[in-house]
């Protein structure tokens, strides 16, 4: 080893141990004694980067490059210095020179990817990160950075794969858990997101971003008290973060605490007046309180800030449709297809515009809840009248047996992101009201438009024939995943008012976790529990055909009974879903339906007392 090599090694040891002054003294001595040696100014430039003296660092690194133009390490560190100073064009030029001199240096490609990502050139960034991990398979930072690019491109499955590779290499890389949790949250996989964020919180207990995200995830899981606890803790740590107040408003809203929710959204807006999400969420809370025009104003403020804010447009459509302004409402309703959490579908074939179909095949696909499907399949005969061959795509496990007998449907297929069938045009089912220009006076309301095989109806008739009382099917709760479930659902105990009516039999058509309430009914209530025997909507429809009346909160069963032309009494919250309109006791969608509305938010007592009185008259 030469004397110079020995001195350089000693200087590097000083630098590595943090003895900056001794390292610098030795580098300067080497420079004085051996001014043609490029290594000394290169390592001194690196030292100056570490101490934050970027001006001196540039002088020394440039000197190293001038002394030794093929010195890859000097070019790399000069590029790194430029990157730290946001001199991105110069940094990229240095990195490209480094790559020419040392093609297998993965760090260069990773850093170039970071620059392109900051510049918004995501495709270029993606390619550089991919090259970095090809050169160095265990380069967990490059896997992580590639995942972040995929996340920005909404390629969430690819992002998750990258984060999993990162964690397989380095299981302690907390930031990968955070980003993985964020992607899982975007995908609606809240249990998994909760697991990831909990790991991060263990390491970073006062991280307000983690607390905020955990609060949101817990809200989506229905764990409202824990959600509120995490969000309020985040606010104590960082009281000026508008996003936390917005999420707090959401969890308070989900609990029906509307005034507190409104106050939280207003606080978010005071901190961030351009917060479109908070305007939209405040509008939804005002709508739930019946302040519809005020709600509409909030949605319009959100749209003025973000013109393509799909959620705000959709929320606006709900007000318009609820108040009977169908023409404008259907146009805004189309924004539902672009809302957050939706996975838009892209087809090479054109979307149907309502023109005659002739010999064409049309794909009509189910894209909302079960009740929406029962409501809107009434339009399929109108589609059939335009000619063509109708393929209806739906979740077959729920609908297939029920819908396969409908004459206007030529073929039913199971829903998939990329249908394997051939078709010429396509249309979402819930877009058909707009296609046909539906107004209140032109709603196609000929019922029944769903039929069921006599054999299945007969099977249940035999079983129920011995019951000579007035037979009533009841449903007291919808899906717990529905954002307004707190308002629209009640409990079996609320139905105790019906026990005052003589000579009636109650049959539970309730499904889901709350069906078990019928196993331990309120005192004095006799109820036949059927939930284990109702495998799909075909079974439910067959039972409905053998009942005298259906009494249900706003669920798919109410729609199904209406579509079967059975008498159905639908129990509605103070501000109902748009399809039930306002202040009327009938439904233009279902001629056999009667509507019972809450007189104020949360008052099921008044609804049930009225239902019991009307039922006494009917029986």
C-alpha cells in the first residue's frame, strides 16, 4: 500500500467515525502534497455534503471530475449534490455520465428515478427504479420507491407487490408498512390496512399521519369509539391539521352525531378554506338534517374548487333527484362511476347512447347495490324494444336464479372486471334512466316486472298454508357497510309496537349479522326466523309471494317486494334516499308501496306507532 493510499484510508476512517475535523485536515494535506490525485477532492467533497457546506462540496467534486473525467464516484456525488439542491437537470446529467462509466451501479438508477418522480415523469421514474432492482435484487429502497410510483399511478396491485418485496428484504422498514397501509385503505381492505398502520404506530406513537389514517380505517370498520380516540389524539399533537378534523367529522357523522360532525367539518374549513372534501362532507351532514338547499350550496363550493370532484357531483345529484329535479339530476348522477373507491371499467366497445340496436349485442352491467338492481332492471324491456341481444352481467350468486327467467334478458353472465363475452356496445344499468330521459311522469312503473317459478312459490305455500293469520315479512336493518346505515336501519325491538295488533304472524326476512336478533326476540313477540333458509334473493322472493304484507326499512327486500307487486310498507329515515322523494306516502317507482317517514331524525317510535295503527285497520 502506498503512502497516499494509507493516508486516504486513515482519512476515510476519521470520516466514518464522525471525526470530521481530522478527516478534513488529512484530505487537505493530501491535496497540497498530491494535487493531481482525484480521490482526495472527491472524498473531501463528500465530507462537505455531509456537513452541509454545499458550495465547497461543489468546488471539490468538480475538481475531482476535472482531474479524472472517468471517475464514476465523483460524477455520482456531484449529481447527488445537485439533487440535494433541486438542480435536477444537472443532477440527471451527472447520473447519466455515472451510468456510462459504471453501468451496474444501482444507486444511480434509483436516484435518477427519484428525480423523475419529483418532476412528475412517472413512466420514466418507473423504468429507472425497475432497472435498479434488476441490477440489485435486494435493493429494498428501490422496490419501495417503485411501489410509490405505482401508487401515484393508481396501480395499486403493483404497488402492493413492491411493498411486499420491500418488507421481505427488510421486515423492519416501517415506511413500507405505512405506504402499504395507505394503498390497502384506498382499496377498501380496511382490516389489512389497520394491521399495517398499527405496526407503524408501535414504532411512531406520536405520528399524526398514522393516527389520522388509523382513525379513518377504524371508522370504516365501524369501530367508532376507537376511531374518535385516535383522531382526537392526533388533534392534541397537531391541532392545525385540517384532514384530521375532516375524518373526525366523518366518524361523528357515522354515529348520527350530526351537529358535532358539522362543527368538525367547519373547523377543517377554517384551517383550510380550499378543502373541497370538507365542503362536500359538510353538505352531506346538512342534507341528513334536512337542510337541502344549504347542502347543495356546499357541494357547489366543492365543485368550484375542484371541477372534476366526482364525489361532490354525485352528492349534488342526490339532492336534485330527491327533490324531483330528474333532468339535471341524472346528468350529475353519472359522476358516480368516477367516485373514489370505484374501479372504473374501460371497454374498447363504445357506450350505448340509446339509438336503435338492430342486430347488435349490448352488455348491460350491474354496478351498484342489490336494491338499485331491482329498481333499474325495469328498464331492460325498454332496451329490448330497441332491438339487439341483451347480455346482463351481475353477481350471479345473488340474482341468477331469480333473473334467468326474465324474457327481456337473452343471457346472464357473472360479473368480472373483463367480461369474456363478445358485445358491440355497453351501458351501466343505473345509467338507463338518463338514456331514456326519465321524468317523474315517465317512470316505467308497470309491476310486476320480476316473476318467480310457481314450483318454488308452491314449496313455500305448502309450508305456510297452515298459518291462517295475516302474514307479514319484516326487515329491520340494511347492510352495515352502507354509509347511511346508522340513519336507515333500526332494530327488531322497534317492531314491538306491532305486537299490539291481533291475528298477525311475523316472518323474519332479515339477513346479515343482525338477523340473529330474531333468535332472541323482544318479550311478547313471536317471530318465525327464516334467515338460514334464504340462500339468495330467489328464496326471498318465493317467501314474499306467500306473504300478505312486507314491512321493511330501506333495503333490497323493499325493492324486491315492489318489483313483485306485493304490498310493501317502507320505513324511511327523516331524510331518505333520493328514490323515495319528499313528503309523499306513495312511490312513483312501485305502485304497491306505501312510505312511512320519520318526523324528525332518529324517531322510529313515531313511525312504528303509525304503522301499528294502520296495520290494525288493514287486518
